[in-house]
C-alpha cells in the first residue's frame, strides 16, 4: 500500500488543519504535535514525521502538511 492509498488523519495545530499519515496507522503523539508546531513557526508547510514505537527500537515514519482545501 502506498502513502497515497492511505487515508490521512487530521488535527489542528497553530490554527491550521494538518493532514498527516504514518506507515503504521496511528494518532499523532503529543511530541510530534510539538515538532509540527515548531516547523510551522519556522515557515514550513509540510514535513516528515518520525515516531519511535513503544518497543523503543522501531521507527514509524510519516508525513504532515497544512491542508489548504
């Protein structure tokens, strides 16, 4: 399954609707929300997500972008 085939989730950060997905489906953790907030404040409109899973060894990568629709 490609990223485009996955259904994106949304959240609100800095008065923007953020569309995001992870390779392994999950909600965006608070630490990632803070990362996205910092990126928006620096002027970014999209970027990579990387979350370490609860086993401490596995990365779950994804992507976020400001939803302009």
